[in-house]
C-alpha cells in the first residue's frame, strides 16, 4: 500500500511574519532585514521572531500557539512529529546554574504537544539541519503505508546563546549578511522559526512526490566539495517521484552562505541538472538559517510564495563566484511552478531532498 | 517479507568503551562521544563484515542523549569567561555520530535520531514500522534500529538488524500488524533483550510489540 500524501495545512512564525502569507509577502517585497544579537564582545546579524516576551518559556508558548492556530481545527489525537536542534536549551540558560536537565532529552516535546492542543502519539527528531525533513519523511511514510491517516510535523528553533556561541566558536557565522552562492559569502546568519505542516491522505493542493535523506561522511562539519552524495540524494528523490531533472521547475537551495557547503551544493546541482539548470532560490538570506526548523519553515514559506505566484529574488546575492558559476534568482518572478525540489544539508553529513508537486 | 537478522544487547562501564572501540576497529575513534563509540561498537557487532557495503539505514533513539556534553556546553556558555571550545559545541550534536560511523560502514546511506521524551519508554514501534515500510519498498537492503544511552554510570546499547533478505541465522520475520494483541510487550528501551529471551524459549510462536501511546503501530515477530 502506498498512498499519496498531501500537505493539507500550514503554519509559520519567523522573522518574516506571523503567517505563511505574510512571510511570502515580505519575501516578495524584500522587506526582511535581520536584527543583531550580541555574544560577549561580538555581535552578529540574527533573524529573531517578532515577539517581545522576555521569559523564554512564555515566548516559546506564544510562538507555538500562534503557529498551531494557523493549522485550523485538528483532532486532538493527531500524531505529532517534532523537529528541533536545540529544544528548550534557552530555557535552561535563562534559569542558570545548577542546570537541571531532565532525564529524557526530548521532554520538552510533551510541552509542545500541549501547546499544539495535541495529545496523540509524539515523536521527536534531532538530526541537526535536516531534522525537519527526517520528521516529514517518517510521518509521510506512515501515512503512505496506511498506518496513519494524518499527522502534524512541527519545526521549532528558538533563540539561545549555546547555538549562537557554538556556531561563532566554529567561525561559521557571517558578521554582516548571508550571501548565498555569492563570491563574497562568509558564513551563516542564524534565525528563529516555528513552522508546521498538516499532512493528510486526503487530497489537498500540494503533495509530497519524493523525499530522500542521505549521508555524507566526508567530515562531521561539511560535505564532500565535489557534491557526489548531495547529488545522489537528489537523484534518489527524483526516482521516487518518477520524474526527471528536467521536470523540476525550481530549486529551493540549502545555500546558507557557507563557503564550503554552498560550493558542494553547486557542484551537486551540476551533476543532477547539467546544462538544464532550473531557477535557484535561497530563503536563508531572508529568514535566517533556522537549523532544526529550517526544513519545515522553508517548505511552508516556499509553498506560500508558489501559491501566490510571487517568487522572490534571493536576498544577499550580487556577485557570481567563478568557482560556483551558478547564480540564484536575482529578479522576482510570477512563474507558475508545478514541481519544486528543496535541499537540506546539515552537520554530521545529513542530507535531504524533497520534491513537492501540485496535486492533479 | 522482512527478516530479523540480528538481536544484540550490550552494556559497558564507561571506562571500557574506548577499549571496546579499539577491539572493534583496531584503533581509537578520535573525538567521539560515548554515544558515538557505543553506536560504532554495536553497529559493527550487529552487521557481519560482508553486509557492511549494502545500502543501510540507521534509526536510533536515546533517552539521555548527549546530556553530559550539553551540561558542559551550558556551563561554558553561561559561566565561562569566553566563547565555548568548538568541539564542545559539536559534541552536543547527535547527528555527527553517523558521519563517524560511515567510515566503517560504507553502505550507511541515512541516519535518523529520535530523542525520547520520557525515561523507561521507547520508540521501537515507530522505528520498526518505518524499517518495515522502507525495506518493503526497496529503499534499503537492511536497517539497523537501536536504543543507545551513555551515562556516567553505564553505557547500554540495544540493537535489531532487519533485512529484506534473511541472513543464514536469521531467527525471525517481522510483520506490521495494525490490530494490537492483548499480550503484546510494551515499548521499552530494552525491547531487544525481551525479544532475545522469547527467541530462546520454545513458545509462544509469535511476539507482539505494541506501544499504548501509538495504537496504530503494532508489530509481530514470528520464528523462522
């Protein structure tokens, strides 16, 4: 048994706005500048949620409830699949020493379920930047196999010092801006997001045509520069969708402005698409790299753009890198997109490719 | 048909883990957390050498996760005088275990980690259901499912190897059964140890796994 799996509902709160439509409009207008976040003597650009609440837990509750409300009414027993890199570490930072971590590392998921109004089965995923698509893959596999009829996949990444300090210590952050595929790119800009999709076996406007995760053990912090494993994940995804590279109308890139990973992704794209490169778009320069939430947040933002037929230009790109020799969209487009490929590349060699397609 | 090809439960004192790694791969594993070392030792013990190139996925769960590493990072970030050491941040990322494993399991194509939200419970019903579906559709030749916990007191690893074809000594087959049996065993971290106990007994002919938290994900093992 393998049933089609559809995206029946969406919710998003990120620096770009408090609904998918608001985020799409802000992306179209190019109106998403980052704020700043201080770390000791250093300061970095950062895409924060538009929430003023100072208490970490209260702010998290506000963000999750805002996103849940956008999904509309759901049966309380709907299974919930949660993706996050940092869960509630910001809460522990705020409470300070002694740090009383719970015995189970995903204990926060129970709280997230309560805020979502869901008391059914809950599963948590923590695969760094591909966590969102790992959770999506699990949920859609169970629906496709007839073991579930619906599920909610939630991506949550909220501000904390540990993540910012960790990325800063590894010298992975830009001090100025995220510049995807640009010759002057010098690192990531982090951000926050809470995003959700409601998956269903019942027909809806978009369906998941293919989803594959992969693994690139070249190093624990970066992919093979030649892009072979990234390309393999994308090709596996195309095969599952039973389409060819020529059928892809748009690629939502991982492209976070990392010197090494952007190059690896570009080399992978050349392997997959050769001379027929579709339009390329990065959203991370407009809403930040939201890590464990990025898969779901960027999926929701992209679908809102495609529904409006308002595909934004890629912020932060101005100069082609001769080594990359590809450039993301620099002009806005009203193109009608039938199928899009979305790439994720994460710490620990995690790779994921997703193809979404309009239902017929 | 989905086959259970190996069942393994391991326990180490933390001080024994580096030695177990050296015994398995002939050298220490550089900059590896206890969880990564536990994953490597268990994966190699579960997978015969001739199977390590086959398309493989790893689905693993953990209760405590990288708790000690997270405490170290929190202390550095909140109480330290400077930014944390880069490796201390990397060590809090469970995803890096897979990249370190792939050097020894060339067929490893995907790894998914599910942290658990309550001590004493587990996601075996989820991992085995996914494994069953993915093997049936031909996505992988074999799937390693594991529960791993490495604490200052002890390191525990419980493993099940499932395959689309039976190995020579495959003890059981697995099927997804959406109607839970009343005598099903609960979804607990040490489920493979219970499964091994059942395999050593003459009866009953089948063993069901069912988590009350996930009523639609029930599984049944039957001896070969």
